[in-house]
């Protein structure tokens, strides 16, 4: 079983670097550059991630609020 990981992170370079390491370890990795795209991916039943890596200091919404909405 391949675990799906979603990273909600506004720093594209950081997300790419983390994604490369996770992909080498066998994880399916996707990136959302903002909370709207991240929440859309989390709520999409077919592509729902097993784990979300969340930046707490996002420009468009506080990361803690994103966590509350996911829960």
C-alpha cells in the first residue's frame, strides 16, 4: 500500500525538496500552495491524503484554522 501525503505549503522550493525525499521513500506526494487548494484536495474523496503536512504560517489562512477545518 502506498501512502498519500499532501503538503500545504506556500514555499514551493521547500515543498519540492520535501516531496523529492518522500517520493524516494515510496510515498505518493502532492503539494497545495494555498489553503483553498489544500482543503479541496483533502475533501476530494477519491484523492484524500492519508497524511497532511501543514505549514502553520500560511499567507491566506492560519494553519491551525486549516487543521480545524480538516478535522
